[in-house]
């Protein structure tokens, strides 16, 4: 496994991971409408990831965990934070 800086081309995979994690973590704990909104516009989510990778939205670093060329996870740092 390697850790590396995220690239704009990683945005779609990061959005897939974010949605999957959200669905797993909050299944049975949140209203179904929340999940409908979450999955309604993945293209918009990809656009936001690209902005964040470029330094927008107060994000200072996004790193991905990659094994055999496949991204399996990520972390993002926002600094300074509230």
C-alpha cells in the first residue's frame, strides 16, 4: 500500500468511497430521504472533490491509500479548523 496526494482524476473514486461509507455507517440510522439526496448527484460530488483536491473548500490536503493501483481509502485535512 502507498499513500499519495490525491489527483483530480481520483475524484470519481473518492466520491464512490464516500457514498459507500455513508450508506454503511448510517444505514438504519437516518431517514431514507437522506440516502436519496446523497446518491442523487454523484457528478456534483465528483466536481466538489476536484475543487477540494485543488485546494478549495478549506481543504489543505487529501491523500489516498492505494494498493495495486486501486484506491481503497482516503483522508482529508482541513486546517485551520473551527
